[in-house]
C-alpha cells in the first residue's frame, strides 16, 4: 500500500512541477493594447506552445527516471543473487538504460519544437 501511495505522490508532484513551470505563461500584462489582444490572451498559440513544452519535459523526465531506477534496482538484485552473471547483466542493463534515456531525449526534442513555435 505504501508503494502505491508513494507512486501516486510522485506523479502528483511531477504534475504540480509541470504546472508551476508554466507560471510565466499565465502572467498577463495589466493593460493590453487593442492591436495585441491575441498575444495577451492566455490561450494564445505562444501560451499553448510553452505549456506543451513544460508538460513534455515534466512528464518526459519523470517516467524515464522511474524506469531507470527500477532497472538498476533489478539489475543489482540479479547480480546479488548470481554474481557470476554480473558482466552479462551489466551489458544488458547499459543497453536498456540507453533505450530508456532516448525517451527523455525525445521529450526534449518535442519541447524544443514546441518552443520553436513561440518565436
């Protein structure tokens, strides 16, 4: 039960951090000239692009980090049970960690594309 609660609190913390990262987007100017109404609206293209970038980085880093921690824990457990297979487990672990890390890099690329839409 405790592990389910900690996973839930971790996911809730990640969502909160993603929303807090978008705080500058929500800050609208006090007075808006008539010509720039679209730029000041909170649902503008720029605001949505920045929120998407923050969400992609927030979720795209928390999930791979949890997966990497789980993979390393299982590998250490396997090596502890069978120390002779340490080299095989280590090579498979490094390949797996590279694939997991690529997911984080994909999230970074998506965030850069979303931020590119702002300019």
